[in-house]
């Protein structure tokens, strides 16, 4: 019971993200492109019937690319936010609210996991 309360009290920005085995590359102008394999029954069906591609290539914007490059399984969300704020002055407005939402989306879609 105490363990559960402790986990709920954990500050979200103290969590440490780790890339979840996704392939990615750095393009020109420091833009990150993530390669996602479209697997599963419905994706396979769409590939065969509608000639949909097996892989999707997702280009992140400059803020997302900066954040993605900092995800190493060692830095906390807070530390990543400090780097983003230092490198992109315009990112400081509601920084941690936006980062929390961004990391939530990345986790929901299986792009990252958090180190326990």
C-alpha cells in the first residue's frame, strides 16, 4: 500500500525516458526522422489491398528533434527540459506542461518507455 502511494507522489518530470527500440536518423538541420513499421492484422490488410507502405517515416519538428536526441535512458524529463530551454529560447513558455503532454503521447504510442 505504501509503495503505491509513493509512486503516485512521484513528480512526472523526475521520470527517465528511454527510446523503445525505434529506428531513427538525424537528417539535415538536426531534424530527427523516426521509422515506424506498420505491423498487425489491419496494417497488413491495408498493405495488401490498398498498397499502403510497410514503413512510415515521421519527421519531428525542431523542438521534438531536440528532445528526442536527449532521450538516453539517463536524463530526466526535467534535465531534458533545461537543455531544450537553453537551445531554443521560444520553448520556455509552459515548458514542462508541454513536455509532459509530449512524453505522454510518445509513451502511449510506444515510442518510449520509462526507466523504473
